[in-house]
């Protein structure tokens, strides 16, 4: 799952996500004794299974072992030039607006965008398959018959940027330290990994718990590999601006904390000619610019301070691309289709707070929001209403539950609202006036039924206190969407306000769940699995820094997540997701926003890209698949002449 920048002025995440002491190295095990038998048993566990070049959730792979390259790349794409942009997605501790750390895999600090490009994982994803991964650092992998032990054979040519060999010792260290000290969302997704150990420099064995989540081995295989030697002298869990030793296609170049960071292509990268890397990582420099205001960021683009942007603000897309560089063709605009799940965006309601624990209160908050007016008046009619975390996919619940869904739901009938067993919940359609009187009357009635009466024109809590709530945000762009909503809440007697804080304070408050309502957007994987836990599970609700902002802690949802994780076919996965969707929507954990199944992009016309982008790329396939076109770049106007 990914947190992506919010549409219409919000922000958003892709899901990748207890703590245990790191396991001893092989050397330490031998010193302590009892290690020889364990390692011998590990070797026997994988001996019965042949080696494979790739993995997928359900075992299906598009590419054979001898494939020369991914079909969607341009193998003769030229190397060189610069790709510069502003952040449009984030993971773990990253921010859209700033950074103060080069450690992007822990809870502390605000990690820099792009750090994942500096590390090589065991395997990498194919962007034209839902979940398949193929070997990068790992040449192959052997899987035991019970699918609990994975033996990775590492490439002898794998190197860190200082020329030292990348070994299984480094890979084992990395997986164990991430499980022990990584970001809470990483720790949660690694909970079914029991241990990682190096049998020798070229052989890594990863052991998983019985009844492990279906996609955990794929998640583990795509985690970054760090240098054990480097972190023997540096504490892994500390936020720092010291450049770490990497092994990926890029290394950190110049940066100014909080403002910009550049990544320089490693021109003698050890993996450049591997099938999984051919035709990719074409820019000599990738640069991220950080702005704390979207309007200022747009002005930076018009002035050619950066070259590429995905547009998330409908007002800007509709009204502001009329400057000379657009009119004369130096800037291109495109709308690329999005064929992946659009995910969920909305105001997430912090149910950890007493005043939001009653489902009727949360439904009243939904009824008070006039999407139709907001879309028409503020967003130029650019969006459709989001209703499901599986929006724009066949995993959404539709109609009455099927017989297969009912089998999953029936054990919880006594604990679930009756509507779960009927049509799935849809947010109401307003009259578009901005203040739909009938919906506001219904919202008032729901609040009164929940024990929140009106007294002297003010809505009171059951404890006799005025009902107040705060919308927490870290950028002003979204303020126009809040104001009419706050006005409607005032008609219900609720005192609401919009609180704008700086990005560092915002991240700290979200990590501590110190908020009433805030906006989040995240996108689901095409094959949801263990990555759902950080967003929806009871464990995540109690884990600081998790993505479960609403504080969802429901045994039925936990059980359905387990069903999703344990599905042994894609059809079974779809059924489990649809059942989950019904329960989630019945909980009224968010005020749903909107979505657009496309990617509006604008860029200075100095690039080339594949004619057809793969379905499961990061929306637009940039910067990985794009390249600098020398002819276009030479003809481009000088910087500062929009």
C-alpha cells in the first residue's frame, strides 16, 4: 500500500510495514553452540525444492528465467540529464513538505524522498504484474515444501558504493535490524518473519512462522539491504543527515535539509545490465524540491525550478496552465489512465477519543459534508465520490453479499450492524446547495440519539461539555474544502476549527494520534495482504506511528484481514476483500472524499518515455522508466524563461 499525495488538495501512501532483539549472527551461534544442528536443519528444509528466479503471491510469473529485460522498458534509452520534481507519494517517516533525516526507514525524523533508490533489495517488482518480484541482489531463491523457509543465493558481483562486496551477512543484518528497530509499519509487516541468517557470504536463509501472511516473503525480499560494517559504527535507529553507504542505482548527492536533495546515478553500478535493471534508471541526476505551499510550488514549476509535476489540485489544473510555456508547447500536459485501485481519501476520525466512539456521531459528521457542492464549486467537477478503500477495483463490495461473503461474515453477525448483510453503505448524495437541510436534520437527530443534546444553541457531549473538534493539517491548500464543512457543523451546534501546523509538528502529532480529524489518502495494492494490518488492525490502532489513524480495533475486521492474507486464489482474495469492505464501510470511520482514476501530469518537454506505461508502475513510471531526450533538451529554453 502507498500513501499518495491527496487529490483536490489533500495528501496521501503505498503499503509496504513487536519489536524483538536481533538474532545472533552465525559466528555468534557457533560460539554459543547449538548452531551447527540448526543450520544443518535449514539446509535440509530447502533441499527438496528447486531454485526459482522469481516469486509471486499465487505462484504465477510472466517472465521466464532467461528473460532479457522487462517488456515495458526502452533498452536503448539514453543515459544522462536531470529529472526534477516535487514529492507525490511517501512511505514510513517521509513527508511531502520537508526532510531532516537521511534515514527513511525508522520512526524518528522526517526522511528524505528518494532514499530507497540508494539501496538494492534482494528482489524487485515487475510493474506489469500485480505482485511478482524478480532477483536483483538475489540470483535465485529456493523455497521449502512447507513454504516457510526461503534460501536466497546472492550474486557475487553485488557491491556497495565503496566497492566492498554485498554479502548474505549484510542482508541478514538488514532484515533483522528492520524487524527490531525499523519503522513500526515495517515491524508489523515483518512479524511473521522469524529470523534471517547467513549460511555463508552467498547464501541467505529467511525463516517464517507457521501460518505466515501470504505476501510477507515478497515484502521481505523487497526491503533495502544495508551495510553491516557501516552500521557497526553508526546507530541504525537514529535520525541523521550523514549519507549512509548504499548499493543501489543512485547515491546521495548535494542536499539542503528541508529544501532539496539530489541523487547521482552510479555510472558503474554493478547491476546496470541485469534483466531487472536494463533500460531503467536513465537520469544522471534525480532531484526532489520541497515546498510548504502548493501555490508556491506551482510558481516554481512555471519558472522551471523543477521539470515534472503530477497535479493534485483541481483548481490549478483547470485554471492556471495558461502561461506562455504551455501555450507554445515547451510544457506538455497529459492525463494518464490509472487502472489500479484508487484507494481511500477522506477525513479520518480518531475513534480513540470518547466523543467519536459512537458510530452515530461519526455518521452525523458524514451527513454534514456536502460533497456535491464542494466538487462543483471548489473542484470544478473533476472528481467522483470515494466510497471504499478498494475504489476503482473489483474488490469493492457491490449489491447484496454473495454466498461466499456470507460464509465469512456470519460468525460475526451478532457483533455487526445489520446493514453489513444488505447493500453496502454509501455516503448520502446531497442536493448540492452547500447546506442540505434534510441531511443536517438527520445528522442532528443522530447526535441527539447518541446522547449529544443541544443546550443554548450548542451541542453538548454526554459529559456536559461543549462538543468541539479540530481539523489538523500541515498545508493551507486544503483550507477552502474545510470552511463550508465547518459552517455546516456549526449549524449542528459543533464548534469546529481548522488548525494549520508545520510539517514536523504535524507528523509528530499523527504519530502520537494527537488529533480529532485529519486527511489521509492511501492506495491499495492490486493484491492486498499483510500490508493492510498497519492501516486497519487492532494491533496498529495501539502502535504509535502506524497508519491506522482512525483507531480501528474490531475483531471482525482483524479476522477478515486474516482471511485476505490467507486467501489461496485471486477469486478468494476478491471475496474476502468485499466482505472486509462491507464491515469497514459500516463502521463510519471516515468522511469519504473523492477520487479521479487518472494522473494529470505536466512537464517541461525535455523527456522521453515508453509509449505504453505498465499498469502497476508508480502511477506514471517516472523517474525509473523515463529518460532525458538530448534533442529536446538542447532545444529547450534557458531556465527562468517560462
